[in-house]
């Protein structure tokens, strides 16, 4: 399997109402072993997946949000969050976890993982992919 | 064209499994190759042989098994999703100390890597679900 494809995982749903978000994250983690050109996108209610200070105790469900901070260690360098989706939900970048990755080509400099993009930019990014995993 | 099909929803509850079935069947009739059908999320429930729909309705599970046998399809149920939802083959029953199995004929349980490999190997990944 030498061929490298542009893989994008598209997350569109809130984290706990359905299991899609959690099981999407499981695919991202497993897929990291396949050394493709991976990016992850968060649009619509999917932006809630990245919010910080999630507390699921009252819901009796596992809080899987700390796992997102491991994505940088899984060689994922591109997370796109749609600006309009955030704004429509009264959220801003400050409401999201601060996710980073270490650039080994630049002496392991810590870089921001989340890139805020407009809806129009997101459309272009989606159009440029080889494979879309849609959750 | 070489295709991998992903089914994300359970049978009867959601049309996704029906659509995926008809798409797969038609693609085969048109001469396309189905590299793999991967069942994820509640889609794993398409792979339990204990399904017993009313006699005047379609049998979705049996339909997949028959299509699989006709075309030697690789029908893969995700192991992690299957464990959560109680879809069990002999290996899984042994590993997890369960007293029964329910995997339908022609299906096999395997890891998420099979989905990722399918996406790499195929010309298109076609996803059915919400």
C-alpha cells in the first residue's frame, strides 16, 4: 500500500446525542496507522465535539473529549473548523480546546492544530480530497 | 470501478441499509467491482442471523448474505462497534466469554483497518447513513 490519498474525516454531529462522533474518532485513530494525508473537519453541530470543559458526569456517559488532544501525536496536522458553524451556535475559537502538534522539521515547535476556515474555504477543501469519511 | 461500501445504520430503522443493498446489487450488475462492504455504527446489526422480520417484509440480513454468496462479497462487521452492540462470532464469543454467537452467514468480524484499507484500495468509498 504505497499509494497516499488525501483522507478527510468530516464530523457533523454533536458529541453525545448519538455515537457517531466517538466512533468517528476511533476511525481517525486507527486510520493514522495507514500513513495517508489526513485531515479532520468539524462542521454544523460537529463543532461542539471540540468544546473545552466537557462534563458528562450527569449524563452517565464517557467523556471522550480528552482524546482530541492526542490527535497531534497521531501525526494529524490539519483540523479544519468552519467559522460560520461556530458563529451560528454562539461559539468562538476560545470555546474550543487548544489543540497542538509538534513539527519535527522545526525542532518540534508546537503549532496550532485547529485552522478556522470559512464555509466557502471549507467547500474548496472538501472538493480537494480523495476520500471523505462522513460522520 | 472498484468500490467500498460503508453502511452506518441498522436495518428497518433506517433506509440506509436498503439503499446500500440496492446500490451494491446494481453496481455488480453493471460490472463494477465491490472490494468490500463495511458495516459500522448500528450498521453492524445488519449482520445478525437472529433477525426475524414479518413474513410479508423483506429480510434485510438474509438479502445481504445471499448477495454476498452470489458474488463472493467481503461483508465485514466492525469489531469495536459489534462488541458494543452484541454482534458475536465464535472467536469473539470465546475472547469475551459469551455463551452464544449470532453472526449471519457470509459476514465476518474484523477491525476498522478494513474500512481504511477499503478506502485506500478502492476508486470510491460510498457511505450510506445519516
